[in-house]
């Protein structure tokens, strides 16, 4: 049998694809039974990002050095978000 490697690979891929389909169908079935919980209130990405940062800092196992690195990263990301929002406001105002 010259093509046994192709047959084995194909059968493994078929099994994995079937597992993916079954998991997807189960997840959609579970989602249809549950009511959607409104996690995100008005405020947009900056407020979501700050909530994430707050959750990170409630963890006690994070060292001080890592917290400083996280604060710097969060500051930079928030500045980028603010710049993008400012640009969007300017674009909207210039179009009007």
C-alpha cells in the first residue's frame, strides 16, 4: 500500500472535523437555551479595558514589576484609543 500515509492523514482530519462540527452544534444548542447576558454597558472599549485592568490588579499573585509593566501597557493602549476616538470625532465633524 503506497498511499497509507494519505489515508491515515485523511482519516485523522475527518475525525477532527467531525469533532469540530459536533462541538459547534452543541454550543449553538446551549446558546439557544440561555438568555444573553448584557455584559457590556455603554462606555465602549476604554471602559471595558479599564474593567479588565481592574480585574488584573485584584490578583494577588502578580508581582510589583509585572504590575508596573501592565500599567505602562495600559496607559499606552488607552492613549491610542483616545487618539482614535479623537480622530473619529474630527472626521465626523469635518464631514458635517
